[in-house]
């Protein structure tokens, strides 16, 4: 159902393992570079040429919740899968894997994005914040606190995405009315429909 | 008992976060902190380092004969550990909730698009999926049967199952079958196929155990019915198939049937390795049953004063390829087919049929949804025919305590239908649609800039729904609760252990509240739900607070009795004692001692199996019988603004009155009303699985649209508490009724705004512009 | 998802060279479309060339209008765009969700692929995806498909909102390709399917959209985007209308009307424009324009309603913009 049937690249590094945490000294770009390097020596191009990586495993470092995390991924690995399957950050949820539900919302350089539509390799030099990065130890963030107090969830599966999205929404200033909150939260589906309580929770924090 | 050598990472754990309230209060959820921190572990979060990943080959055809299956391509894929088909099923080859008619994997024939044909385990999910793609199945494609009415009545229809195409026909006959009336209204209605669309797709992890059994971590609605079916298919005794409830990302009925439970277990037992299966969103659309699409033919006869003389209905529910719970859905649609109204003469027939469409079964509202759309549409037609107000015609026919239902069952607890209608009618209306400067988001089309008020017409509509609570028709429905009381670190602590599935409704909170109230203790912990304790029954039919809440209450009462016996003995007192705030209290002498002191090192650990009062089967020819445990009601008033030129609808208000008998947790009750109302809203104006020639055309959240927060209007909710003397604390099931009444209320409001008949839901723009 | 190599380009020249050198190479900008296409199998590139670092992010107002970098983020929030090009701001804001809008790019938006079920579901035949396999939409559920510009080989619609707005603004795209630079009107960027539905645009392999130029026109400031969909937000258009209007002394001096959700490309409703131009801008003229907008419509079995929706939506969009 997927495509031409080409094998996934198989090497020992490719096995999924949450335990595999490489030393932070892992070098970027030291992995197998496939394909030719273009642009080098050209009068028009960047003297260093473009950076060419993959298709096999590539050692990268992601800065997640203030920590540098080294890992080896193929270019095709999404940020969502890298977080969940490789970095053991399962708070970010996979609801549709298509950018249509918002359960995988994370912050990249402070802006909310769908981790399922982002390749991990695209955000190597960015600051990534997931639901796990909002609380300070046992102290919940104001949005987390408000969601808890307002009972703004039921099954809770969409909740990490809702909370990360709401955190960004408040920073964006899209809280001038309940209607505005609703418009700007419409990228996060809640099937339990805790929607009225989500609006109330966000209003509590924005107030 | 043998346990696996180790449990997965993020295996379900005991909930120890304290709550603060008892019955009737709204404490914070004890699992809430985990949920807002992203630490609550759902089934898809489970992990074992040596685990394999399963994937499923599914039929591309809705109906075809399997000529051959060539597995060699999958076997030859590096990283693949095993490939299995029907032939490898070790035990019973068929499973099913009511009828064992569904093969674990297809055998000789596939009956719906997406039916499982083969399964693979590999060391990487992508490898497993690619291996699946390399399996070559030769099919002889057959013409699918896709119409339920045809399936039952057409003489030339193919026979899909050995017993024919009929899953169940239930007739209801009451009163004069030839009654005539002054005023007659007829209608034909259709309800589209709705998806539960929970946010967390099916997933689970099967771990082979040392005793040759399997430990299955799974998101489900009923651990024990899964256990029974899985054990049979694996050819194992029940005690070798142990289920643990993993975090459930919503359910709404879609987790009542098995999905990958047997598959993951087969792969794990064959490979000797843990096997995890996680469905993609697309696969989820093929991996669970949906709400039955329905065709309903109704005729209502009434007096000129608007009193119902008779109701006649013929209903067809498309069960799809396998029965699932179609039989029970048929019973609900038929027995509740008149709605919450008095009608002396009733002739109802409901058929549930096999077709080659996707299998249909449980979804919140369960048969009552389809019937309510039709009978409420009929009540509006009747009101229009008589020139009566829609509320007035409903009030004139409202059932009440003492009413005889179409099944002959006399309603023996509160049924405040008329009062609920009057209350919702009396709620303040939202302000009229603004006409100059205002927020565009408050108009149909929302941020799409479709109007500044031109073409917008407001409509108001009412809908009322009735639902049976708990399992009906003589089913031996029970729940088990184990309560353990001991002193831990000087503090009396109760632990509640049931197998009932928390799916987001707040059951763990309710269990803790009940234990606190009944035992007078502060500290309550909740043991993870598993099959080490007796069945908690299904998290469905709005039954868990009633049933498992009832079981926890009963177990607490038993523990309390034993504790007070100990207290009498140790304190040498007689007479009535009770527990309050961790103290033993005598009616006559006040506080006698600390509970902790009296209990000392003793542990009281009691398990109770608790049943609701028995019901009885329905007579198969007349549909008569005391079949339902309890009735529950909700009424909605919907206010819509319709852009009649462009066919856009905005639900402006969706106010609700519901009788819950006793609100064990008022916040959770309101949450259920919000959720149910929104799912009814979805069915009213956007949600439909589009099936053509047996094939699903929109298996994604991009194409199957469910309401966003912008589609959800503010809701005023009025909760009545008229105790049901037969139920624990007098409570009434809550989850389903609001799903039932919101759809007809919204569609009625659209009709009021447009003057159109609108016999089908969901209502699309073209149904309003009249250009469909 | 099929494996692919990844290149991050730092200059336009490098990017163009990298993609041009390899038939299986594709550009990757925000990723909101390409990641899905690769995951679901409609695209199976050997290499993705990430252009996220290219200096194409600016929105600049100059004497020749507004230049929008192909990678500019949230163009709809730019104050000059909102002031000068309301139709574009409205179209951009109506698209997708806040999360998607945070990373989506104008260039990527213009080049997104159709939402036709049968293109997206790789189990079905689709001439656009796999030439010669047939069009499943013609005999399938075609409610969302084209009423204009389709052929017996393909009836897909282009899903972009901003493409419709840009068409109504006479916008052009600037490209850099292996053969040099060129300028293409947005409307002409797209090919009608004819008998080659797989060739969706006029771009050569490796040709990169680097900027969008919106010229100064007397009609841009008085413009409006109207979008009809099945849900209040976060859904593709069933029918959309971009109108831009220059009315002088009650008479339509010039006008642009473009339709979305109805054709394989943004559909310029020239007959509707002609019905307005030079006439008093009144209800009769607007009704005539609505009628004219449906000229040449060839509805499919499930989308006849779109013809009437187009008529009404054009009238409504013109009435809405009148008040501005």
C-alpha cells in the first residue's frame, strides 16, 4: 500500500531503540553520505556547498526541552517518531499522522507545529519544546494547571497537543475573546469534546 | 501465577494521587496530573526493547473469493520473524461479540474492504508494513451487496453468511394493529455511517509468558470479553490470557469488538517475543466497527389535539460484513423507536442485515440515535401538521413514570420528560444574530468571510432522546469490585481494584469518590484494571458508574461491615456504628476511636460481584418484555444560524437538560453532556463515512471531518437529579442520552430556518441550497 | 515512508543544481505537504533538497508592488499584505490550521497536490499519480471534484486558497531553473489535465519558485476571499471565490474574479468579469456575473451543486466587497 517496495535501509543502527543515546560528541554529517555533493567550487554557490545526508542513518543532535539529545535517524524519520520512538518522549501523540488533528503539536523555536509533518533532520538547529518540557519538575505550567482545574480533557489523548498549542496561542496573543481562542485552537481536535472547558482553561490563563 | 519476566516500559501503574471529594463532589481527576504532563501512558506508548512490530494485510475488495495467498515475499524480507494466516489460528477460527461469525483472518472469502487476511511480525514497523505489501493474494472479485434492505428482501441477493443475510429482525406489537387516526404524518429518513473517531488509534502489546500464555496490554472497553474471545481463538484457558488495561485514547463504542488482540497474541506466541501493533489512522477506519447507517420509514397517527394514536415504523440497519453487536442495536432501535412518548398502538419492525459494507456495531447512542433522528423528525412534522408548537406536541405526548412502553414494560422510576422540555424551552435564548459590527466567527462560515449577515436565517429546534442504561434483554450483567482496607504509614488506605475500563469518562475518579464516601477514609488508590479480578463488564451502555460504581459501593459496604464488627469486638460496644473522617463513630457515643487504631495490622480485602435487577428477554414475535434496566433522557434546544444562500450552518447554542438521577461527579456529568452533544452535532452537520460500492472513500481526518472547537457552541446545561430507587445512589447513566437528542435538535433548527424537509443527516451545504 | 537522501541547500543556485541533477530529487520547504506525500506514497523521491535556509523569506513593498519571498511565513499576517491585498490575507488565513500555517510556505502552497480521494489513496487508479491507470473519480464519489477544466482523464481540483487570490491579483511567480530565470503568471503556472494529467504545472524539473510578485493594481485594495467548506475551519474549499474590484462612480472599471475548489487550477471567471466591466455595479450586474461565472461548467454526477454554489458565491463575494 505504500510504494515501490524498496527495502528500508537496514543496518544495525536502524533498529529502533529508545535506549540508544549516543554520546553528545557524535559528529554531524560523519555518517554515510549518499549521492554526489553538488555546488562545490561553483562561482554561484555557497563555498561550503549544500549539506548532503542519508539516505542511511545520520547522526544528529536535537535540542529538546533544553537538552541536547544525540541520535541516529534516517532522513525520512519524522520529528514525531524521533521523539516517541527514539527519545522516549511519548507525551507527544500520534492521532492522524497527517497534520489533521493536532495531537502531535510541539513548539519549534517557540512556534507551534505538527511534529508529524516535520522531519527530525529539518529541525536540528532549532529549540524544540514538547509537553514534557512545560512543567518545572512537579510545578505544572499555568496552562497545565488550568487544564487540570477546568477538567479540560477526558481521555487525555489530545491533551498534550492542546496544552502545547494553547501555550503558543497565549504567547501569540490570540486570546482577546472566546471566539478568537476557538478560531486559533481549531487545529486541535478533541473527540471527547472538552471544548467548552478548554476555552475556559485558556481564558483563565490569559486573564 | 506465572508472570512475564518483565513488564513493558510504561505499563499501567496504580493511581495514587489523592482526590479530595466524595459522592456528589467534583474532585480533580487522580490521573489528571499525568494527563496534563504527557506522562499518562496510552497503549501506543508501551515499549519493550526486544519487541517486534506487527502489521496486517487487509483486503482491498469488499467481496471476493481468495484464490491463493503467496506469503513468500514476506517471508523473504529481512527482519521478518513470522507471517501468519487463517491456517495458523491455533484455536477457534471465528470470534464475535454476539455471534461468532467473524474469522480471525479471512478464510476463502473476504466480506469487506479492510478485512484482515494475513499478519506479519518484524523487527521494525516499516519492515512489517513492507513485508505485508509483498504478500500476493489472488482474488476472484465478486459483486458486493451494499444495501441492507436488499440484503434482507431481494430474492436474488447473494447469501453472505451460512445463516442468510439477516442478523436480527425484531417486531414490536402493542395495542390495536389496525388503529386509525385523524391526522397522519409519514416520513422516510436516513442516517449516514458515523465513525467514533477516537483520537488514539487501536494499539496493544502482547507479551509471551513463561507458562505458555500471553500477557496482553490493550486499550479496550471490556477486558473480560476480550479475554474470553482471545483465549478461545488461541486455544488457551482463560487464565493463561491475562489482560491489562493500557491507557485508552477514547472509545465511544469502537473498542467493544476485537481489533488486533488475537493477531498480536498469535504473533507473540509464535515468535516468543513481545509484539506491538499500532494502527495508523487510516487503518483504524478499517479496523473497527462504525455506527450503523439506517433507513427508517415512519408513520405517526394522532388525534386533532395532537395525542399519538399509533406509531408504525420499519427500520433497516446496515450491519455490514459481520454481526458485531447488530442484534442489540436492533433491539434498541426497535424498543425505543417511539421515543419518550406515550403511544397506545405500536407496530415496529427493525431489521439488522449483513452486507459487504464495513461492519457496524457499537457507537455511543447505540441504535437509539438512528431511531431518534426519525421519531423526532416525525414529531416536528406532526406539530407542523397540527399547527402546534414543537414543544407543545412533545409535552402532550410525553411519557412519565408509570407509562407503559411499547414493550409492555411499565416505567417504574422518574421520567420527567415534560418538565425537561419546559425547562429547556425556558432557558434564555442567545442574542439575535448581530447585523452590523461583530465578530465574523459568530456567523455561518466563520472565518471564511462568507457573510456579514446577508442570507442568514435563525432557526430553533428541539430534540429529546431516550436511552436504555446497562445491558438488556435478560443479559446477566454484573460488575466485580475488590476493595482492600489497610493502614499504610499510619493512615487508613483503601485500594479499589476492578476490571472496568476508564476511557476518559472519569471512572477512576468515581471509584475513589465512592470509596471515600463509603469508608470515610481520605486515601484511596486505584489498582490498574486487569483480568486478575472479576469482570467489570463493558464500558458501554452508559453503565459503568451504575454497575462498577454499584459494585465498588457494595464491596465498600462489605468491608465496612467487617471493620465495624472488628470495632465492636475490640471496643466492646454494641449498636449502630459508622465511619466518618477516618474515625469509628457511634450514633450514641460519638467518636469512639481512630479507624487506623482499630484496624491495626489487619487487612480487610473483599471482592463483590454486583448485579442490577434482572431483566427478561423480549418475545420474538411481539417484542414484549421487561427488557431494560433503566431509561435515561436528555433534551436539547438547538439554535442555528443558516446562511440559506450558501448552505452553511452555524450552531449558535446547544442547550441541554438531562436527568441523571444523582450526579456522582457533577463536573464529569457536564463533560459527558458536552462530549455527547458534540458528537451529535457532528452527525447532524458533517460526519459521514462515505462508502461507495462497499469501499470507504474518506478514511482520514482530512476527509472525515469531525467538529473542531470552532464548531462547538457554548452550552447551557441543566442537570436534574430525580433519584431512581433501583440504582446505586439513585443515579442514572449519563454518557449516551445527549448524543441522541442533539442531532435531531440541530436538524430541526435547520429545518426551521430553511423550511426544507431535510430527511437525511448529516446535512451538507447542498442539502440546504437545494442543489444536491 | 521510502528512504531518501537529504540535502540542505544554502543558496538558490545550490538548490536548483541539486534537484536538477537527479530526476528523483524534490524540493522540501515547510514539509506540510511533501512529508505526507512521501509517507502516503504519492511521491517517492530519492532525495529531498531542504530549501528552508534559503534567503527567500522577505515580504517587501516596492514601486512595482508587493514581492513575497517563496518561503515567507504567515504572509497573511503581514500588515502591508493585509492593507494592500486583503484577498490574499483572507485566503491565507482561511487555510489549514495555525500549526500548519506556521511552517507552510507560499511556494509550497502553490505547488500542493490535489485532495482528490483517488489521487490520495494509492490503492486506486489515478492518471495524475500513475499515468495510464485511469481516473477512478469519474465513476466514483466525485462530490469534491472539478466542474471546470477537467478531462476524461482527470477531474481533480487544485486545493490552494492563495493561488485563487493571487490569480485575482494578476500575480506572477519568479522562478530559477536549470535553464535560467523566468516569470510566469500564477494562472498559467498550472496546466489543465487534458491527456497528460501527471504534468500539473509548466515548471521544469528543478525549476524553483523563488518569489511571488503582486503588481500594483487599482483593484487589489478592494478585494475579498470567500470560502465555502464543510466545517467552520480547517477544511479545504468546496467552492471559493476571490474578487478584486475597481468601481468608479458606481461603474465597474475593472474586476478580477477567480474561483477555487472547482477546477484543476485557480479558475479565472472571465465571463463574469465581462458581465461587470463597464456596467453599473448593482444587484443586476452582480446577478449577471454570478450567472456568467458558471459558463462552461461540466458537473459530474455528485457535484452539480457546485454550479449553483459558484453562482451564489460570486454574487455574495461581490456584495461583500461592495461595502469596502
